[in-house]
C-alpha cells in the first residue's frame, strides 16, 4: 500500500510539472484564441538561453533577469512579425502559424545556443524527502509549489485586473474588443510575454530535471492531454488535469503497463483525455460554447 | 472579362484559340510527359530522390487535404495511418503470398481506413482543437503497437520491414523507373477518384460540414456519415501513400519512420500547397521535397566551411518555419492559389485592366 501511495504522490507531483507547461498554452488560448503549439519551443528557448548565460559566468539572478528580457523581446517579436498580420484569421490558420513558429524558435535556439546537453543547477537537489512514510522528490515539491503559486497569480491577473478583463474581451471577440478601444497589439504582446515567463519557469524546472536539451520541446506532447482534460481556457483546469494525468499515467505504467510490455506512457494520457472528452467535450473546466446555425 | 470588346485586338484572337482548346489537352500533355517521356529521359537519382517521394507525399497530402482541407477536421495523425497502410500491406503480402501486389496495397489502404474511422469516431462529439487529441492518440498508439508487437514486422526485433518483390501483372518493377511508374499509376488513379468524389454529393457534404457543421445538420446533411466517410477515405489515401513510401520509395522502413514529424510534414504540405485544393497537395509536396535539396545544395556551395553541417539542419528548420508563417500571412490559400493568380495574370497580359 505504501508503494501505491509513493507512486501516486510521485505521479501527482510529476503531473504538476506538466501543468506548468500547459499553463502557457491556456494563457495564450484564453487571451487570443490561439492554440499555441510553440509553447514547448519557448520552454526550450528559455532554458537554453538561461543555461548559456549562466555558463558565461553570470550570476544566477542576473542570468534570470537577462533571460526574462530575452523572452520579452522574443514575445514582442512574435507578436509583431507573426501574429499581427494574422489578426482575424480562422483559429486553424493561427494554430498552423504557431507550428511554423515552433520550427523557427527551435532552429534559432539551437543555432544560437548549440545543441549539446547542458546541466542546470537550481540549488534544489533532486533528492527524496520522506514525510509520513511517503517519500517525494524535493525538486518535485518545489515545482508543485511554484505551479500552485503561478496559477494563483495568473487567476488573479485574469479575474481581478483591467488587463485581465481586456484579455478576456479579446479572446471572446477580437473585433468587438477593438471596437471598444482595447489595444489588441498591446494585449497580445503582454500575453505572449507572460507565457514566455511561464515558459521560462517551466524550462528551468524541467531543465533541472532532464538536463537542458532538445527533448525539452517535446514536453509539449506531455502537456497537451493535461490541457485538454482541464479545458483549453481554464487556468485552474491545468492543475486538475495535471494531477489527473500525472497520477493515472504513473499508476497505469506500474500496474497495467507490464501486461502490455511497458512503454505505454506515450499514448495512455491521450486515450485518457479522449475518454474524458467523450463525456465532456470541452474538457472539465473549459467554456462550453453554444452553437447556433 | 468581357470577351467581345477584347477580341478587337489582334493578339487576343490567338489567346481566344488558346482558351477554346479543350480542357483535357494540357492534362493529356502532362500525362504523356509523366508516363512516356520521363521514364526514358529521367535518371535514377531523379526517380529515387525526387519524383517518387514527391508523388507519395502528394498522395498523403491529398489524403489529409480531404480530411482537413475539405471536411475541416484537423489531424496530426497522418503518419500513423501511413504506417498502418505500410505494415498491413507488408503482412498481406507476407501471409497470403498468392495475393497480387496491387490487391495487397488496396487492402493495406482499407486497413488504414478502419483504423482511421476508429480514431475518427470521436469527431462526432469532439470539435475543434480538442479533436487533435484523438489523432495524436492514433499517432502514438499505432507507433507503439507496431514497435511493441513484433508480429507485425514478422518478428524483426526492431520492427523493420522490407519491401516485397514489386511485381505487377508479371512485370518486375524493382528498378527506379519501374517504382516510379508504379507510384505514378497509383497516384494518378487515386487523384482522379478524389477529383470525382469531391465534385459529387459526398464532396459537397464534406465542404458543408467544414464550413459549419451545425448549419449542415440543419440543412439535413448527414454529418455523421460525412465525417466517417471523410476519415475513411482520407486514411485510405494515407495508407496507400504509406505502403508506397515504404516499398516504392525507401525499400525498408521501421515504425519510427512514421513518427509525429512525418505527420507534421504532411500537414505542412497541405498548408503550403493550399488547404482545400487538389493541386495544392502536389504543389506542397513538390515544395517540401525540393526545398531541402535546394537548401542543402546552397549551403554546401556557399556556406561550406563557414557553418558546420549540424547548423545547416537548424537553419533549414528556421527557413522552413518562416516560410510557413510567410505563406499563412501572404497567401493563406497556398501555392495553388498563387499559381492560379499567376495564370490569370498571364492570360490577360500585357493588356491588364
């Protein structure tokens, strides 16, 4: 039984790491209706930039600030070059543009910062600590705390500030938002910047776990089912989705996996998400859109 | 354009005769070049590295275009359906040796259809971006099944399958030119079928579903049938493309040859070529096949020594992504549209409005 709980806790915490990535998606979807496939590439870019700066002997906090600035510049550039000309195009077009964007960012990141694997030290060791007989990784706990804090801050930003109101207005109907004087360009730049910051946080934590390397951009594929179960436009949903996916994925890998010869973690979350969607087609907390012909 | 006033000028009568040329003539010319001229003048490099992948990817693009471009269902699982087609064809050939190659390929396509329908069924309830979960599930699940269960690759430990002998009606088509002709014939027939399908009631139903499925339902269009049909036909095309990719192009293939990157490649073909355009699949495929060759050559002539080879690949990625964004911004309807406007410009040149 204790083994079961350890697997469960490990899974729940790993799930929150997925939530961190999913959060970046939700932000952009919520504020612009864009399904941003480039989020994984942004995570990779942020982590690579940070590690490269640190390896040049820059102290931790200065490097963090530097990377933050880089991410802001990247976000504004994305808005200016790729998104602004695409205002009011169908969501599918914007999605495909972000696919192209992910290629550009990945290619740029590896050209600028090299393709080798970098180690990343956050000063938090990836060692287990034991509480009430169940042990969990310190890094995982820290990541979980960070994810929780981020969600809280972002939820406040969206629901309690004028900026949040503008973001939601733009997501709901860009044309109407423009008509009442919301500055679309500023809103988009802000939201991409924020998701760049979220990407940086995710990049640092995932980088500390896996090493900073190309495969970081693949965590997008881990985050997708989380995002879908929670609902594309629900900040709180990412946490619930992350917990659900993390726990079931690990439990399935341990208890069902051996029956199939293992390796099921690649597709199991997707089937799970599919199951959830068949019951609730807009995710658990996603906004249900009424359709009219 | 008003024809009567323009025919006053001399040059235009010629143009009018060009216009009155039966529509099938250019297509006939294209067919003659592709089927008769090219097999004689082409060399092995042209067949193996350019024409065969171009044709196969066009077919896959056509398949995805039916689903995404004409029916509006976004799919990130094209490579999975290609894989099913390839491995099913392989197994039909292996386990029923009496089966002619073309029948096996068709059965492989039908197997892909079945899998496609299975993963397409959620589309009846799930819409928009949520649907990519279903096709991504197909992508990862199929890859896993084909790697994990070695039965599919006749107990090859790494899941590699090798092409059967390519014999059609007693003709050995193993040479590059033969493989080209085999691919060309299959792709031509399937393109014609797709053309007719899209201009039939079925195709119009698909487009109605794409434009707005609630409205289509109100109009009495059977959207369940339309969606299932679209998944079935699209996956069939992808499946046949997969079989050709494995046997006519590569010769040997492993499940990871059909990974997510391949799905993206097919998606890019459709985007760049033109969503909802038959010729778009061909333009897109030509672009995708030729661009890396071109970039590779450019890099090796101009940048050799300046940039290491690893970086060329990254730069290629950047160029690729930028081009996709560029096309989406400047020409959302893809190269197909670009070609159409150029043709229009030429037809009124030099007397523009």
